[in-house]
C-alpha cells in the first residue's frame, strides 16, 4: 500500500465566526483532532471574511498552524468570473484580491494554490473556443506571472459544466482545454493538486468517497499511473450537516481517504 498524506478543506468544522483568526484556530484545531495531515484553505472565502486584515490574520494563522503542527499546504484562490462575465464583480477589486491572496498563500507556505478559469457557460451557437481561450489567458496570465515572481506554485482547476436545458460548453471543462491553458501559463506538471470527492455522474456534488458511484479502484489505478505523490486532498461540501455529525463525517472522510491508498 502506497502511503500518502491526507488533507481536507477547512470547511468540516461546524462553528463559523466573524473573527478571522478564531475561524482559522477553530478549524485547525478540528483538523488536528480528527487526524488530517494538512489543510486546504479557501482564500476565496477567507479574503472576504477578513478584508483589510488579511495579511495580519494570515501571519497569526501561520504561527498557530506551526505551533500545533497542522500545516496549511493547499489553497483555493478567489473564485469569481473573470471580467465580471457572470457575476458583475468589479475586475479591479477582484485583481487586488487575487494578488493579495497569492501573496498570502506564499506566506502560509502553501505548496500549491489553485486558480479557477471561471468563464461563462455558453450555448453552443454562441461558443467560440478561441475567444474563450484568449479571455482566460488574458485575465489569468498576470496572476500566473505574479505567482512565478514570488515563487508561489499555482495550478489551474478543471471547471464543471452546470446543467443546462440546451447544448452548451464552458472552457476548461475538457482535459485538452485545461492542459493547453496550464501549458501556456507555464504552471509545469500536468497534475499538481487533487480534489477527491464522489458524485453520481451528473453534478459536482462533493461527496466523500463511496457515497456516489465513482469506480474508485479504477480511479486510483489511474492515479498510480501518473506518479502523483502529493496530498490526497478531500474537497467536500458539508454545510448542511448539523454540528452533531460533523466530527463523524470528517472521520469518515479521513478513513475513506486512507482506504483509497490500499487501491494504489
């Protein structure tokens, strides 16, 4: 059995708080108690939570993570439609959030921070692959260049295809599109970061392994063939679970991840 370290997003804890440092402290304590090896922070949510105090809170969070031995090794950078395509978010504001978040990922010692090429889902008759590719490259290149300048490794996430009642496409939902963007941005290896979760083949529902219908034996054999040796990172959605079951849910996720290693 190949031994891999297991991480999870800082979403398993049931008690949110408006205090940024307490938010980190509670969740890092929870991860440590459950037995995860590392944590994945959503700088998308966290940068909004703490606002102007981001850098100060990150410094305190780093010191605490080192104190208890629970490193924050992965990160999700701010997630928003580039150029305000679907959300209307001001691009200048979003750019500032992205650059600050990349800097904070570096401060935290994050080994890989993921960017989202979140362009619009378009009807096929309106979809132009070159236009969408060029839009992604234009708006992501400054972030990749900033990351390279400060020595922060980044990756590009494959995008889900939301259900539509008509034929549609979203750029970077296909492996060839994703790899083309990653190669042109110069992010290096094809596989840098895992988001381990289950589903039923129609929506990205972020279930723990064996709660959907993924063939995990086949998936893990495929992973073995890549030579990937990073974190087995659980990316789950548990926001609707009551506080009383969160710890049981987290332990299940950890044990499921450990069992996945027996399939490597």
